[in-house]
């Protein structure tokens, strides 16, 4: 074997701890990048693909008193590709006394769904009379599954429907997030449930989307000519998944955390490689003394990095693929879309290999070139401890406790490494604190929103009624006040992510009810609904308490995602903290040997090392705290706009500070003690040896 | 009682089977300047490491007065070494983050002797003794090799040990500085200390009271 290659292999295995640290550093950076990049590619591609696969409508006309058989008359209009009538009815599902908002879709022909399609895996589950299909993400809302009977409450009447099967309907709003149930029934069941033909939706796809407006006009003319009253027109201009905006914010975070993890990992690589090369200074000088050129030596150490980086990259890319598969499927399930294809393009593997091998090689050139600047003479006289420059020693010499003084001075011995390490630790801490602050800000904002409600329950009726009507119907001692607001029907029933371009809907009453103090709100609310249902139809209803539950679910999703994404960055920060503690100790092995030789006891050594690492981590902690403030400011603004359409109430959470403080204090102590115990086991004579 | 170190049938065998020390029997008494001479690899440094408790023998017994060192734990050895042995290294091995004065005070702190003020006073006295009192506030890197080695000797004397072990203390110094160090050792011996010094130099060995010549792990001459 080539002697140079053999030397490199020997170096790889001679200090296994440091080699493993480099492997881990490159692995974490590449794994984070790989997971994030792959998840980004898969989710971005599959969300749109799965949405387009459902044949989403281009526009919808809502008409009163529609006869589904009339559809064949509009099919032949120019530019119309597909037409499908689909009545949507809002009812409530009664599960053990709790009411859940339920959206029922009346499907004309389950065997020929043309628009906003979904897969029916087995023809046997096609629902008959008093049967329904349930959208799979709704199953957990009221705990209803295939084979169960679900109780539908409509206009004061209870109807029992057998759940014939579960289906996945990509493109619906996440049921779990809104506490909503989606059911699909046939026309016969709709008739039995007394679902009328008013506000009947007619879904259209077009051949040429550019001519959509003309097509809408033609359809409208035909329907009006045949006596139909158009109540509203929606247009799906964006033609994207309803949750695309949430996805965009996730993608933004993917990009942010992906880049951050690569940068942090690169800094860490420079640190670890520098510390390895520190030990090799003498060997480099020896090789140069007998004629090795700078290029040859650089080549040797680059090969060292290539071997380690290649190994780390293979594992990172492989595990990154598996992790991204898992992570993408979680996002897909949260945002309701299907992933059919987890395949990744070749460029993704190329980019990941670049990050895993080329970046480490490039950044390792910094310490290699720096080491080569040391003269042969100086390199040959390198005995590890005598050549360091001390910064600000005079200031720290005033510290009375010698061990504290030595610890702090040791931390300042390699200022460049100290700064770069502190940057990685600081960013890790700042991201953690900002994530916790963001969560606290969301919590506070939701709590402010809920506090701002001046009512306990909201009931949306199918028609408009005068105030006196409610005085009669809802005349109970539980109620303190009722506010009757009139809004347009379409305003409350408009699907998300589409534009309402024509609104002819009638006014409906929205009742905001405040119950008297001490009243059991859930019971009083159910009583109000039951009284109203005897006289009129209820479109939607909810209590503020339920709204709080829904907010909490939003919060859970956002914070779970944030935790995952920030975890990778925090991990790099923690590894940085571990490595800086380990490296500085390993570098001063001989110095520790000297201290032990002149009477220093194990606990003296522990103390010096612990003080050194605590100094670094406490300094980083303060910097992280400072840095977390602007990050919190920016992230609360961004999240506020994305999720709530406005700024969040900015809150600083002490739990984030406490967690990072605990991490910052515990890790240096643990790592220092573990390393010091390891070093203390090395015989003094070995520590003092020069080679 | 006169302080003494006694080595009986000391052997040192390494993991690879190499026998570095072979049946060594020696006695070191207080107030002597002893040179250990021999070629590289003959076992001189291993012998010093065993005397100072830095290394343990594979066989045999080391006695410090009534105390058997070979049975002591690492912790006990460290305590014993701090109190009774001063070590001077070839490459000085000063702590680069501490001033010259602080380097001398460090063993006192490790061994919890004297209060802070007395430590400073004693350390200054030691620096005066080795003629570098003016370097007290300097950092080790900013003084010459000879001054660094004198600092190392002052540090070795910090706990007033009876024995000074010096491994090639002049190996990294020019002849002028080497002479200063040797005369310093002679001064210490006159004050009643024992200095055991490993050297390659016959000339420097000529200044000592006793020469132990080693070859292949054995004592060749003990005069």
C-alpha cells in the first residue's frame, strides 16, 4: 500500500475519538441537509401532484332548487370539460352529547366521480341508503370508523348512518385541525335526510383555463334562461391545494434550517479538523524537513477528510432518505395529501454528496493551509502547550481563584476557535429559545383572541330572523345576552383558497350568545341549539371552548414541526458544545500530565476543565439570549402573517431560557467530567511523552 | 532519621515484552547530587519515572523511608509526590496561561499549603533564589529558555521537597544556561536537598557527587 495512504489510514484510526467526532459532525450536517432537502422535494412535488390528481374544479356555480338531472344540458357548453353537481350540507354529528361540525357531500354517482375525486378502494363500500363514507382524517374527531353508526342531527331530527368505509380525500381541509367531520352520501340518503336542493353546487372543469370567464358566463346564461337563480360563483384561480400556504411556510422553514445546519456543521468541521491538525503540526514539520511539498501534505490531509466525509456521507444520505420519508408522510397526513412517489431526482443525491464531501474538504483546507504556514523550525519545536497566545490574561489574572482563572484563560487560548464554537452553540441556543418564544407568542395570541370574545357560543342559522324571534325561542334564564348579526350566506360557506366572484346569497343570522355566569356552557349551548332546531335550521355552531381546542391543535402542529426542524440545529449546537469541551481537553493532555506530576489531584483537573467549559457555554448562553430576541421578533411576524393574518403578541418564555441554561450548564460539566476521568486514567508518564 | 529512597529488585517490562529495567537496586540519600548517565533507550527516564511515582514497576519494591510506594494508590502517590518530590522537565513544561509567579504558586495551591499571601511570598523567595525575581509577572513565553528552566526549578521547590528529579534539565539549553542550572542544583544540594539528574553529558555529570551508569536497563556502574 502507498505509504502516504497508509499514514492517513493510521491517522484515521489512531485517535478514534476525534475521528468519530469528525464523522459525527459531517454526518449531522449532511443528515440534516439531506432530510430537509428530500422532504422539501417530496412534499412540494407530491402535494401539487396529489391535488391535481383529484381533478379540482375550475369554478363552481351555486344555484337554488337545482335538479341534478339538468347537468347534461350544461355539459355541451364550449370549453366545459367535466360537470358534476355536488350538494354540500352542513349538519352536526352527535357523539355522546358533543356536537361536531359535519360537512355532508351528496354524490351523484359514486362510480363516476369526475371532479374533486377520491379513490374508493373497494366497490363494496359504495354507500347505499342511510349509509355514508367518512374521510379518513375525520375518523379521529368523534372516533367513528368503518362499521360504526354515526348520529346526524339535522333540523332537530336525529338520523343514523352506517359508515360503510373510509376514504382519503386529498385537498380537503384537515379535519383533525378543525374538529370537523366529512361524510359522503348518495342522493337517496340526502332525500331521507331532507336535504333540500337549495345552494346546490355545480362543479366545473374547463379545457382552457384562460377562457374560464367566458365559460362561466355561458353557463350562467343557460341556467338563468332555464329559471335557475344563481346564488354565488366561486373561481379556483390559484388551482392549488387549500393548504398550500401552510406548505409554503413549511418550505421556507425547510430552506432556513437546511442552510443553517450546513453552515453550523461547516464551522464545526473547521474546529474539529483544526484540533486534529494541531496534533499533527510536528509531523507536518518533519515531513517538510525531508522534502514534502505543501501540495503533497495538503493532498494527504484532504484525503484524510475525503475518507471520513465519504463514509459519513453514505450513512447520512441513506438515513436522510429514510428520515425524509417519515417526515414527509407526517406532513402529508397533517395537510391532507397523498404521497405516491418517494423517489428523489439525481440532482438531490449530487447536492447531498456535495454538502457531505466537497464542503468538508473545502473548509478543511482552511486549517490545513494555516498549519502549513508554521515554519519547519517552529513545527519541530512544537510540544503542544508552550506556543499559545493568551488574550486578555492580565484582566483575568485578577481572579483570585487560580482554577477559575486557569479555566477562563484556557478558554481564551484559541480565540478563533472559541468564537466559531460560540457561534454554533449560540445559534443552537437562539433557535431553541426562539422556537419556545414563538410557541409562547402563539399561545398568548390565541389566548388574547379568546379573551376578546364577548360571547360563549356562536350559532349560524340558515335564514335571517329578527331579534324578537330569538327572544321568544331562546327565552331561558341561562342566557345573559344575544347579539344577532346579519351576514351573507356565502360569506360563511365559502370554501378556502377560492375567490367568490358573484354573491347573490341571502342574509342569514349569526347569533353570538353570552350565558350567565356559573352556567354550564356546554349544556346551555346544547339547549339553545335544540330550541332553535325546533323552529329553524342550524348551519354551523360552536362554543368558544371548542374554538380553544381547535387553536390548541393548531398550536400542536406548529410547535411539533418547529421542534423537529429546530432539533437538528440544536443538535449541531449541542455537538458543538460537546466537541469544544472534548477538543480543548484532549489538546492539553500534556499540560494536565504536568499538573498531575507536580501534585495536581483529579478534582483539581476536573475543576479547571469544568470552569473552562462553563465559561464558554455561559458566554454563549448570554449571546444566544440576545440573538433569540431578533429571531423571535422576525419569526413571530412571519408565523403571525402565515397562520393568523396578523402580528402575534410577542412573548419571551422563560422555559426556553431555562432549558438552554440547563443544557449549557449540564453538558460542559458532564463532558468535562467524562473526559477528565478518561484523561486521569492515562498514566502521567504517557501524558508527558512528547510523541 | 535521614530521608532516603530505596529501590529493591526493580523490574519494568512493557506490554510488548521489552524489559526496560532489569533488577535495579539503588539507594538515594538526602543531600546528594546524583547523575544518571547512559545512552538513549537504556532506561534512565523510566527509572526517574518510577522513583517519582509517575510510573509503576512491574516487579520489585520502592521504599520512601518506611513507606512502600509500589503499593500506594494513584491518589496517594499524587499526594506523596506533591509533598516529597520536585520534578524538572527537559522542556520546562510551564503552564502557559499563568505568570511565572503563578506557576510557582500552583503546586502550593494544589496541595493546599499556606494562605494566598504566604504562597505569593514563598514563590517570590523561590524566584529570588533562582535569580529571576524580576520575571514574576511575565508570561512563560516571554522569557528565555534558561529563565523558564529556572522557573521550573523554583516550581519544583515550591513544597520544599527533599528530592528533586530532573530529566535532562539542560538538554534544551545553551552551555551558559546549563552551567547556571547546574550551579543552582549544587546550591540546593548544599542546603540538604537530593538532586537526581538524568543527563547525556559526562561533563555535567562531573559536577555531581555520584554517577550511576546504565546500559540496557541495568546498572553498569554505581560510584
